C-alpha cells in the first residue's frame, strides 16, 4: 500500500471520525449543568416551586427518587392524604386517603396520588407497601415521573435539554460530512481492490445513522439562568435544614407539624429517616405486603435456591435416581466384589468373610462406601418422587410475586429465554410464605393480584397447574392525554379526531377471543398512544397489536397494500381485507390495522370479529369527512 492509499483509505476516515468525536465531546463538556453557589442559609421557604422540581434543581438537574418521596410528603402537607404513625417505629406509618379531589394536581402529583389510591384498601395503605412487585411497572412508573417533572421544570423556565435542536442539527450535519469522509476512504479501497463499489453506499448509510443517533440521544437536562437563581435560593434553605439538630431524624408523620418543610427537606436530601421509610421503587421480595384476607399485613417469604431438585420435573429426578443406582450397584457389587475377592491359591482364600472385611484396604473401603451412599441416595430420590407424585398440595390465595428466576442463554444470538419463575401465593393467614417454582410454559396463566389455586409438588416446589378464580384488576393505565410536554398538543386531538386505539378493544375482549389472559401495555409516549395499542400475555409476549391510521396518504397506502395481498372481508366496515396474520379495515377516512403475531390457522375469523368491533367504536367525527383513504 502506497502512502497516498494509506492516507485516503485509513487516515482520512479516522481523521473525520476523530474531528466529529472531538466536536461532540466539546459539546457535552460545554453543556453540562453549571454549578450553583448556594444563597445564605435562611429558614423561610424561598418560592412556590413544587418539591419535585426543587429536587431536580438541587440534584444537578437530575430526577432522583427524592422527587417521588417529596411529592408524597407534599400531598400529606396539603391535605390530599394523611400520614399516621401507630407506634415509635416509622416503618409502621400508614397512608390514609382524605377524599380531597386530585383534579388540580400536576401530572406527577397525580401519579403519586393514583399509586396510593390503587394500593389502598378501605382508604388505607401501609407506607412501605407503596413499592412495586413488578420491575417493569416500577420502571415505567419512574420513567413517567421523570418525564412529568422535567416537563414542569421546562414550563417554568428552570430547565432545558442539554443539547438544543440547533446543536443536534449541527452535530447531525457534521456527522453527514464525517460519513462522507469515511465513504471516500471505503470507495477508494474498493475501487483499488476491484470489490463491489456499492459497499461505499452502505458505509455512508451506516456511519450517518450511527453518528446522528449518537447526536440525538437525550443526555438529560441542564440549567437555565432562572433555574440557577431559583436553585441557589433553595440550596440556602437546605443549608438551614441541614444545620437543624433533629430535622434529619423526623419520621414521615411529622409532616403534620412541619408542614411543607418536611417535603422540601426530602426534595433537598436532608430527611434521613423519612426518605428511608418512603420507597416507591421495587419491593423487598423477602418481606411483602398483602391485604388478602382483610386488612394489611407484612409476610416473610423464603425462596428455593441451591438444591437441584427445586423446580425440576420429576422425570429428571427419576433419571438421576436411576443413574445413581446404576453407578452405586456397579461400585458395590462389581468393583467392590472384585477388590474383595482373593487371588486363587493365596492364603487369604481360606480366610473367612469377616476376616477379609476387617482387613480391607482403604481404597476398597472407599469404593464400597461410595457405592452404598449412591444406592441410598437413589432410594431416597425414588421415595420422595413417589410422595411428590401421589400427594400434591393445593394452595389458594392472591399472587403477591411473579418474577423470572432461571433463564436459558443462547450462544448463537446471545439471547436469554425464561425457564422458571418464582410464584408467591398468600393464603391470607400465614405469616411466612414459601415461594413456588412456576414453569415458563404455564407462567402466562396468572399474574400479580390474581386470586388463584395452584397445584404444587411440595418437595420440588414445582407448580403443575394454575386455576384463576378472580382476575386482578386491569393494571394498564390509559395514557395521560392532557398536554404533551414536548409539543403542547393534546394526544387525543392530534391528527385523528379522537380515535384512540386503546379505546377500540379491551383486554377482556382480546383475552376471551384467544383464550389467554392478556393485559394492555401502557404506551411509552404520546405518539405511541395516538397510533398503537398492544396487548400482551403474562410472559410479556405480544398477543395482539391495534394501529389506527388517520385520513391521509398513510391510510391510503395501508389499504392499497392490504388490497394487493389480502382477501376482501364483505360486510366489515366500509371495506376490509384479511391477510395471513392481520386484518385491515376502513370506516370513513380512518383505517384500523390489527396484527396477530404468530397467528394460528384458525385465527382468521377471530381477527375479523375483533376488527368489526374496533371499527364500530370509532368516534363519529373520526369516520366523516373527505374520503382521503379511498
């Protein structure tokens, strides 16, 4: 390779990428949240900003767990809930609904209030029972909390994105230029070696996509001039509260005396005891709260681990027993007997069996002992398997915990497939519960909050059958369609005349249609709420997807594709078509697409029926107007 080729094919792409990386790094450094100099310590509340927003400002423009904790205390200070401590232990604090309407609360305040309402029984819930038993719901709840707090801070002019739209666009343009330099080097190499020159196009597309994706990542929030000024005042209050000799040790119920000082103290990170008690994240799986059977109580849970029998099917245990018996018999009857037998003509041949046993050498003794142990182990396994098989147990109660335990990894695609799950069922009486092992093939038959009867094998702790007596209330929450924080446009009114996919079919209807338990997944964004609704089973696998396409070219394109590859469904909407795993229908100018992943041969009529139901529920104003979808 000549020096010219080296410069073009290697140095040019590296130089372009290095320049872009340097610009990106400088942009990140220059847009970090600026440090704030606290104002002088003062005891007066320095403003009316909500505690969650104050938490953002006091934590270098990051939303931490203090935001939710301080919001709950603020709701108590303002009379939306009441905190009562029964004894000297703050862990025994309970939250009581006061009946005050939450209609004037902000979205993140409403989020916390709704969590209390969902968990309350007869208007009461233990404070430590507000945590989540489902990691997915906890993550989704925290994500919404962060999004709502950030939106409120931006509305008040106290926060902004680290990378503005101008900065993102600039980095994107520079990324295209850097990709052009990489493409020039790749194209020169391909031309010199005679390889396919279209590889340069792939290099340009991939490099551009990678650099623009990196440039567009959300790096969080940063300060504004107004935000720094407000933060300085609140940090002055933090200095005063931190200097108070007993403030950090106040329990949550002290909000009745300290009013909003306690909530702002939690936002500023100076309430050690209160913050330790309030936890709105994942629950401690070994100490769970349950209201099944009437009244709240905390139960202890033991989990199977360490022994190979836990969760295994009896066939594998029988296989181990047979293998141990065969090895034990071989060691005892064959190897041991051979070692004990004297050589023909030797003096030991005339000795008695007792004499030979008392003079046995250590190696022979070890072989025979190991064989006897294996035979005993095989017998023990056989007896326990027989008892487990003929004497199963039934446990009836509410599902408190439902979590993946064991997974199987695949080296080919580096993916993991769940094998077994933990299942905790509370019968309403016991103070200590045993976690059972739920095989993945029946894991979708129940979920958190269901009242079930499970048939279990006590020794292996394996669940063999699940019967649901009372399904849990639907946990999916409709998307908050008030005002989107980024666009300021209401989700329900943006682009589709109020036609929301999550309002066209219910989880009960979808579950009944396919004979499985399903739930509606809460959308992650306003855009997703406008277009898509997704129903999943207990294992998180998608059962059905519903998409609403409003009037316009996208609707026309969806119908055109359905006409070309599908069969007409007469009598369904204004026009409808069925494909292998989907159905598409139009009513007026709105098109509804229903997709069934991994569709079975008999699912066609079921999908057509669901499409008929969905089209019939389109709002009247969503199906009138110009026939732009035709």
